[in-house]
C-alpha cells in the first residue's frame, strides 16, 4: 500500500468514527432527554423570558386549566384574586378576569354550559365564570361551603362537586341552576374521580378509602391501600384508569376498578427521594415520553414510572406548587407560587443545532476536499 493509499484509508476511518460517534451521542441524548425550561412568564408584568428566570413577583398561581373549546389556558391566582387567560401560542396573558375577594384555590370546567367554577376559600363561595365573556356571571353560596378547595365535574350526573377543607364535606352543585342540591357527609385527604365508571374514590389519612357511586350517592365498598399516599398523577388510556402515587420512598402504580383500588406494583425510589422532593406538591404525566414530573423544592423531579428511577431534575422558580401537561402544545407548565411565575418546560430537543443530515453533508464535503487536495499534491510531485 502506497503512502497516498494509507493516508486516504486513515482519513476515511477517522471520518467514519466521527460520524458514528456523533450519531450514537445524538441518539443517546435524544432517548434520555427530560426537557428544559424554554420560557418563563412573569405574571406581574406579563413578560416572557427566554429560559429559566426568577422574577420578583408576589402573585401565587395555584391551578391551571386548558379549554379545548377556547384554545386558551386559565390560571387562578390566590394573591391577585384573578383568573389569567393565557394563549398557548404566545404563552402570554391576553385577559385578566377579576373575581373580587375570592382567594381561589381550585377550579373546574363544565363542558355543557361552558362555565368555569372557581373555589373561593376566603369568601366560602363558588365563582361561576363565562370564559367567552371573561367575567363572573354568578356566585354560589351555601352554609355547607366551608373552605372550598377541590372542584371537579362529573359528566355522568352533570353535577359539580366541591370538597371543603373546613368541614371535610363534599358539596354537590347543579350547574343548571347554579345552586347547592346535595351533600356527602364525609371527605378525606384526597378525592379522585374516575371518568370511566363515574365513581368517587375518597382517600383517608390512614391509607383507607371508600368508593362512592355518584348516581345513587351510595357507598359501593371500603378498602385499604396499605400505604399513605401524598400525591398522585392519573392516566386514562381509554380502557382503564391508572394512578401513580408517591408515599415516602416508593412509587405505587394503582388501578381503579368498580370494587377496589388495586396496587399493581411498588417501585423503590431510593433513600434520597424525600430529601430531594422536600414536600412534593403536584405531579403530572407526560404521555409523549412516559415520564412523571413532580414539583419539589425549587425544582421539578423527573421519574421514569416503569423503573422508579429519578432520571433528572429541572430547576424552576421557587417554590413550584402545580405541574400541568398541556396537550395542545406538549409543554409542561409549572406554577411557581414563590416567584409569581410560570416555568414552561419543553421536552423536545432544542433545534438550535443543524440536523444530522447537515452534519453528514458537511462531513462528506470536507472529506472529498481533503482527498482532492492530497491527490493534486501527489500528482504535482
């Protein structure tokens, strides 16, 4: 083999190794990518920042809804006593709905009448909002509304249900007349609505639960999970309703049936999970990458629910108190009550780099140029 041939062979081997190494590295980063803070919205100034930013804002966003009917995001704010209407296209506030001295802590949407029902913990009322007109159209009062926090809509009965922290009772509202029409005489640390069978699953501090048939207002059964859940994320795949629940150092996968809450498996999260999360406040599931995003202390913890492994953390404005996956744009929205901001996480790789095909083309051109230069130099000799 001549010197020229050896040189050309070396160039080709080196180029091949470089391309192979780039492809492997790129593929690995693609498969393990958990996301990054793409934007931060300052709620006080309605200013959108690129990347992670912690503004000085005393607002306290608590919950978020996305309405397919309007295409907008709705965020209730405890301090501002308002509902911020945000466009997912621009990720900025387009309208602010004032709701008086409400101090909102939760809300739900009725797809039949198109109204949003907001739990007002200070005034012990429910504010009814017409999102099309951006204003409050009714206020629901009742002596049974005592510290309303959690609200949800039942498509089976067509009623709105409100859990009250003050009296630990569930109030039933008929949205047709916007009045309280019933009461469940018990509550719990958590209330879960199963959209498949229309049942309520009420969790108690000791890990026991009861299942309620909302059509008849009767208790179907009672049982025990065997652990005390602190928070959960729920996945509806059309055939079954699954919850991922955290308790101490473990992640539990729970299936909701008509007669029981069945623990499918328990995954060990490690000794540092409690210290890492501090006080976990909210959890969301991203159906695109299959990861769980948990609001912790100044960060979002990302867990692979298949293995129980903590695959990474994402720093956000602190402290985060609510995590929401938006199916409209695929972003994960993190409400930061400590900085009056929203961290918007993208789980798609940044596109600032040219695609792989561009690198390949450039590499081939460089190799051809080098080979041509070597051949010309050799011929001149």
